[in-house]
C-alpha cells in the first residue's frame, strides 16, 4: 500500500512539474512574440518619422509601406536604413511586377523607386565597395556589351545614360558600337569598377529608343564579380604634374621602349594619382582629354638608382566624368623597360600602409599553429 502511495505521489509531482514547464514555455513564447510585436511597432514609428523627415510624398510613403508589409514585414527599419535589405525587397517586388505590369507602368514605378532611393540615400555607394545589382550602376559608367549567341563575340563599347528602379539605359559610344539585336534578346555585359573589381552579367533588351539610339534593359540582380589584375595595386593620393602627348600610330609601344619614340607635347597639367600598379594607373585630371592621346608621368621612385625619375607613358583605356569638369582616367603603361617596371613594382610595394606590430605577431602565431 505504501509503495502504491509513493508511486502515485511521484506521478503527481512529475505531472505538476511538466505542467509548470509547459506553461512557462508557453508564457515565454507569448512574451517573446509580444516583445517582437512591440519592437516592430516601434520600428514602424521610426520608419514613418524617417519617411516624413526625408520629405517623401504620400504616394512614395504608400509604396514603401506596401513594399515592407509584403516582402519584409519583420524588419521595417532595416529596409529603410540598410541598402542591401532595400535592394533585396526591390528585387522581389520587381520580379513579381514584371509578370503583371506593362512597360509604361514599370517605368512609372521605376521613377518612384529612384526618387525614394535618392531621398533615403541608397543611391550612394562608397568608393570601392562591391555592388549586387545593376540598380547600383552610375551614370556614365563605361560598359562593354555583346549579344548572347554571337560567334565570335564582338564586344562593343557603351555607357550608362539613365537608371531608374526598373530599367537602365545604355547608349553606344559610336555608330560602330550599335547592337544588331531584337527586343527580348539577351545581352552580355562586362565592366570594371574602380577600386573594386571586374563584373560580368547578362540581361534582356526591353526597348530600343531612337534619336539618339538608346537601349533599355531590365535590371539584373545576379552579377559575377572577379579580380583579374596581373600586378599588385596600391591606393594613393599623390599630386603630380603630367604631360598630355601625342605619339605617331606607326610606333608599337608593345615592342619598343617609349623613351626611344618621339612624341609631341600638347600641354602640361596638374593631376592626382589615386591608384598605381606596375601595369597601370588611375588619375584624376580637371580636363577632358582625347582618348587617342597618351599621359606622360615623370615618377620619382624614391630609390638610390639613376636616373631619379622614370618616364611612364599611359595609354588611356577609359575615362569617366566623376564631377563637373573632373575626369578619372584609367590606363596601362606601355613601352616600359623591364628594369623600370621592376623599379616601379618595388615603389608600389613600398607604398603599402605599415602593418602594426600586434597584427604582425598575430600572423606569426597563426603560421606557427599551422606548422
């Protein structure tokens, strides 16, 4: 009888303990959900305050609220304050809208999205930071394009002339760069972003506008990013004076030293080197320069060898108008002797920022652990 009583008592205690555990678990879930709802409500108050502070109109505010409610309701503040969250929501919205809206309706939505992006500051991308979609391109971005299926691929030079939230527009550089293409056909692109990397992507042609000829493409959210530099590069901020020169096209700078070739100096101008490698450079100059000309640089390599300055002839590969009257020129050094290229490579290596002692010791310990 005593054994039966003890067994019954243990069952009662176990049942009460499990009941209390389940109740506490349910209360914990309820409190967590309540706190989550309160957080979301607080976030929505901050979101509405930000939207009004940024002076969005009622139509734009309604669009943002619908976008968040539908695609990321649990993180309204993150969509407003973080560019990647905002782009991710827009990707879902655009892919769905393409199934239901006409070109004109998408164009209207694109203008709304562009205005919202500008007011929220999502149109600004820090210099050198990677991008995830064509929505993050900038006007005058140089591109190379080729219709898919073209064999062999003939890459044509172009530049971005307009971007909104649903489409981007590209214009060929010359009449020879126009595309032999039909609507609905896919086009491959490749480009270089300064201080970032090379990108390749493809997207579909939506419309061709005439006078002047401009191609309208859907945004794509799948960009292939890769590095393809042959030389180590360092970021600089070095004021320098350069010469803009003309070299006769009969000379092949890939075969002979540039120092042995006569050149005609057009003018000299102050410039600023923003990055440098043994293979080329990027330079800011407050003047528009014809891409057929060369930029000559006399660089002090800060070593004990003679001559003190080495002469660099830079062939302009691309130029971008980065501000009113200021251009970024990217180019490759040609006609450089092996000895001077070696001096330049060592100079570039010395321009690296110093590594702290603590970081050096950390790397040393990590190497020892691997051994």
